[in-house]
């Protein structure tokens, strides 16, 4: 099947076309998309990849999208694009947490913490159990949450055998390394990683109803907080 995977969760994003099924996975084309241009460039970028690969959008069998946490605007653009395309073409969609993708990209076995810079001295964390048996891989989520950097350091330091932390963010890596904790820096996952993990989810029966497809912010964004209307005081 032909897979289209979109990641617009970060400062820069990417889009991938790949072919895959239960017997294998093969990238077809991958393109980077500059942050701040997602709404203008996402559809033209997809059209260009399809054209250069001598394919039509009707050939896409599965859509996969990064669901967050991440950029409020970026996630909205990626998710709304996938919802529109999947609905128009009547094709299934799969959402993949950015933290899941980080854990998957680390290619490690055992208990693992994926970490992302959440700004404001806070860190998004995802705790997973990763399995790796030959070509077969598994990823079981225990939790995804938001902690301050101090809370995370204290939590990890309180364990006799703390899990390895993997992160694509240099600031997070530096904080944990300076605290004497086990941390590994990895590249930020590309859309190709989302395609691989999303395909596995699809083969395991994990699809999403398009009306329910939404961003996973873990916390409310500033845009939502500041746009919430103040409640009137009924006593006045």
C-alpha cells in the first residue's frame, strides 16, 4: 500500500511517501517543509512528491499524521490536511504521538523515556516499554505527561535504576546530562519514522475516526487559554 505521512509538529516539518505492508517497508520520497510555511507549502509539497514519483493522490492508501505535542498552528495544519484528504479519498488515517515517534526512532529495547522541550522550564515525557525481536518491534505506552525539569530530574534521581531518556532537544539533553542522568540525544524523527510506526499501528488495527482526529497538546496552548472568553458574573 502507498502511505502518506505528515509531520508538522515542530519548527520544521517533513512529508514522506512510502510503500509498506506486513511483509516490508520501502521509502518512496521524503521532503522537508520549512516551519512557518506549512499552510502554504504542505499541499504543493505533496503534489510535487507525487508528481516526481509518477503517482496520483488517488493512489494513497493510508494517511499518517503527527498528533503532538508540538506547535499549535503546525499541528492544526497537518491534522486538518489529513482529515480533508482522507475524507475526500475515503482512505483510513492513523495518528502518531510525537513522543511515540521519538521512542521508536531511538531503536532501543526495554523501558524508555522520550522527552521533548515544552518551554517554560517544562518537559513533555512519554514512558514506554520497547521491544525488539529481530525485525519485529513493539512499543507499549505507559503514560504521556508534562513535568517541570526539576520534577523530572528529581523523579529520575529517585530511582535506583532510572530508565534511559532519549530526546532530540539539545536543551533537555544538557539539563539531564548535567544532573548526572542517563540521556541519549537523537535526531528529531522525520516523516519516514511516522510512516513506519503508523503502518505498524494500522496493521494492528489502530485507525482513527476522522471526526475524532485531534491534536494531542498534553496541555492547553496559549492560543486556547487566551481565546477563552471570561465568564460573566451572574451576581452583577
